[in-house]
C-alpha cells in the first residue's frame, strides 16, 4: 500500500481482503473490538471503514451484534455487464485523450505490468486480478473524470470478491494478456490513439468472450 494511505483506507482494504480470502466468511459477525485486535488500530478508522463496506453491500450492521459479512450473489451476466461498462468508459477515456492530447501515466502502467508478471511467476491469482484492475483504472484516470472513477471503483469493489472465480486462469492466457498490456502502453506512450483504441477494444471483447 502507498505510504500516504489513511488509516480508514487501510482498514477498509484489510477487511475487504479478509472477506475476499474467506477469513471473514458470509454470515460471520465482525465487531469493532475484534477488528481492533486483527488490524492493530483504533476503533475510529475501523468504524468508518465498516460504514463504507456496508454502503457497498459487503457487510450489514446489526445493533449490539456487529457487522455481518454478506453473501454476495453476482451472476455471469452481471460480470459481463460490468466488463462492458468498463469497455465503454475505457474507450471514452482514450478518445478524450486523443482529442486533448492527454498523457497516460506510462511509468505507473509499466510498474503495474511488472507486478502482473510477478503475480504470474508467484502464482498469486488474486494479486494478478488486483493489478489488472489497477491497470484499467489508470486508463480511466486519464479522463480526469472524478464521477467516472468513483462509479467504476464502487462497482469494482463489489465484483472483485468473486470476479476471479469466473475467469480462466491459464498461464499461457494471462501471459498473452500481459504482452498486450505492454503493447497498449507503448501505443499510449507514442500517442498512437487509434491503435490503442483498436487493441483495447480487442482485449476487452476477448475477456468477455472468455467467460463463456
């Protein structure tokens, strides 16, 4: 995590990670007191993190009992709709960059690609999907549209808990995806926007088709 992350954000990310990993399984009650021990931090950032997690539907607060981890049901169609939403927003972001000659965060994109390679080498599937999401968010950030980013991040937080279960994690497949991320980043660096649009469209449609 970045050094400048707030305690509230750190608590949020840690609790969410424990939900994803199954440490806090659906139906489990988690209290502020138990989280103080698990996360080694005070109640205030934990309380705020739980409010955010409840707003996303990941937990539900019950008076005098704590927050119960929810059993989130997301269908294949929901996943496809999410990816199509990301596709349309990504295309819009690239087209805006083309019109205004905006720069993409090339250094961060290359760092992300290296982390993707590390995740594949270490067989860290969850890390791979986390960094893949990060790469796509870097594309959207270039649009400088805060509402778009808030919308996609809220959707992403709900979907990432189960999304990786829908994807086929074949080493040859993800290595091919990484090569395309490298090619896409090169197009961004050289401001070859039309080529970037074509490749991004191709990558996203391949990802959607891989679900079936």
